[in-house]
C-alpha cells in the first residue's frame, strides 16, 4: 500500500503540465507567496524526486524550494499548512542522494530562522483562545520543526494543541463551525483528527498525548460507521466532494490499523486497512479519468463548478497528493489492504452537532441530514450509495438552496425527502424550517432501519420509515391527506448526460453501465419538471405522490 500512495501522488502531479508548473512559479515570483498551494506543490515534487520519480523536474524544483524556504519565514502566507509539508520534503530527500547536501543544509538554516509570530497566520496565545484548526496546523508544523532540531518551541506547541481540545464533541468528532452549533462540516472533523494522527505518529508524547489518543480511538471507530459503502467520506459542509477527501480518511484508517496491530486486535486492524483500500480506490478511479479534475464532476476545471472560492485547482489538486503522502507516512504494510465491500449492518447517529443518520447493510448505504446547511446541503436523505456503482447515480450529496459554491444554474434545496401539500403547493422537507426527528435507529442481521418524523412550520407532519438491505432501500411515508416523496434523477455530470425512462410506477436513470431504479409500491410517480444542481452535477425532480401513504423501493444495479 505504501508504494500505491507514492504512485497516486505521481498520478496527481500529472494533472499539472510542466508548462503549468513554470507558469505557476512565475506568477508566484511576481505576486509573492500568498497561500499554501505553491509550497504544497513544491514539497510533493521533492518527495517524488526522493522516491526516484519525476527527476526531470529536479532543476525547477531546486528553484521552487529555494524560493519557498527563503520566503516562508518572511511573510504570512498560510505557512501554518506549509511548514510541515516542506519539512517532510526535506526529510525524504535527506534519506537519499538525489539532492546535494548543500541545498538541504541551506533550507534547514532558513527554516530555523522562523519566528512563529511573524510566520503563522493563527497562533493560540492560551488554551482558551477561540481559534480553530489553523492553530493545530501551526502546532503540528512547529512540532515537525522541533523534531528536525530547528527550534525549541515546546510551550507554543502545547498551547496550540490545548486550544483545540475543547472543540471535540462527545464522540471525539471536531466541531469547526463557529457560526452554528450544528451543521458541522465533515471534512473539518477529519482534518484535525488526521493532524493528531500525524503528530502522534511523529513521536509526540507531551502532556496531551493520552487525551489525544483517547479522542482518536473513540472517533476512529465511528469513522468506519460513517464511511460510505463506496469508500467515500460523509457528505456535509465545506470542502466536500474533492479528490483530497478520501486520502485523509485513509490517513486515519492507516493510523488506527497500526494501533490495533500493536494491540493484537488483527480483526479490527483488517477492518481499518480495508476501509483505507476502499477510500483509495475512490481516489484512484477519479485520477484515472482524463483530463484529471480536482472535484468529483466532469465540468471543465476553469468553470470552478462545485467549488468554493478558495477551492481552485492549483490549491486543491495538489492537496490530493499531499494527503496521500500523509497516509503514506503512517502506513504499515504488515497487513494487506483489500478493497472488499462493506456489507455489515450498521445503524449510527452522530451527536446533535453533526445531525446525521447512517444506515448500511448488504452493500447499500444511506446518509440522512437532519438539519442541512443551505449553503452546501439540504435536509433529508442526501445520499444513497451501492458499493462499486457510480456514487452520483442516485444522489451523493444534496443540492443547496443558497450555495456558497459555484454552480451553472440556480439551484433549489433538493434531497430525497417527504412532501406535503401546503396552500395548494407541494413543500418538500428539504427546505429550511422543517424539523426532522429520529424516533428509531437500529439494525439486525438482514437490514438497517430508521424512522424519521418531519414537521413543517404549518404543523403538518409525516413519518418516514427507512429500511436498507442487500435488495435495496425501501421508504414508506405516512401522513394525513396528500403526501409525497422527492425522487432526484441525475441528468448531467458536466460531460455526459444520463438516460431517463419514467412511467407512473417506475423511474430509471441509466449512467455509466448502471441503472438507478425507483419503483412505486404505493403512489404515482410524476415528473415535476424542474432541475437543481449540486457539486456532482444536475438533478431533475420527480416525485411519488399519494393519499396518506406512499412507498418507494430504490435499487442500483448493473444495466
């Protein structure tokens, strides 16, 4: 697996032509170092050179590295992220004869001159400082400098760590959203936990070691429950649906696998190794599509479709390689990682800070958001996956109503969700203001179940029963009077259109050799005729409607 990580790092770098790298460097020389994309690119080129790959880039790499090491101590340019990665690059090169030691010695001298207050954007001045994960990046970067004997900053490092411990919920998941007590973004849960994995793997045994280790142990087990049957991280919030998502999950999986190998729990270690293999299979599949995109759609890169304003190609494409390297550093190949399907029954609810329900069984999995962030998601059932099938064919994440991401059409809140008639119009439970409550969540040997009540501001209610098993997903919605359920139909991924066939009792979406089939078991399917959009592409709204009760079966099969 370690070699696979390096191979995929090189494949990631192939998304940057030599001309692109040169142009990027010229732009940075003119406009200065302003963010961590360029140092991240530099570090990953150097790591690949250390492994005997992309040695053709050695001359330009030396210039880029000279520039980064001379500049980083002099400007605040998101160095909180960069220093750790530049140090990692130097460590890899030191173990080889690829670069003359005169360069390495010079780079070390320059990085030893860092004054934290003048270099990093965010520094916690006390454990009570209300700072989020940038301070942890700072602490980990300083620990890497300390580990290379370039500084003595133990107190600063401990303060950065201490400032972060208050942001973990009872499950050990990191709460990054300071504006809303719930609606926490899942990428920003994984990232701090991954940084802690790197910190402990690097040798940290300071005053907070046991606290950190307990957090990682507790939340690590939940990561298995929340991983999609397709290998993906949960949807939800900022920076989601990018290719860098799964490598960071793999980092956590590798760390936990190594933990359980040491403890002699080989069965659990194998579960984590297989989870990492599923995650990396997702990354590899996307990297093998040409041209390579940095987000899970096929819209042209220059459109920034599905991206936040900070999530542009030059920063987030190379982040995939950076996170692959993180997984590489903690990987232990004592156990083989097998990309086996996740078939075990699972029913899991997060704390109220994350507001998610996960059901998995028989190769199918769903993720329900009880209170979706309208800037990125929507409430309701936002994901149905079947192992090995295209993630977006049913739905992989909801469509937001007021997006903080770039889309090419005006979207509306869309998920798979109940609907009622209000003043003669259908209202779907995906909209803001509808409250969702879980009244049951459990699993047995054959299925995983949940019952979710939705209450509209008008007072109307529905109760929806969800059952997930090897034969698909079954949904039954009960209410009073006219009730319905929204059925998103994937239409366009930015490059290819799907084929949709519909009738009163069946809706089929054909895509990439698979079919998503909605079958009405009680109620009538209609084409609502409007289209929304999410990070993955466009979805056309169909709905099943009936009196008091509707029932739908959802299957995803090879066409």
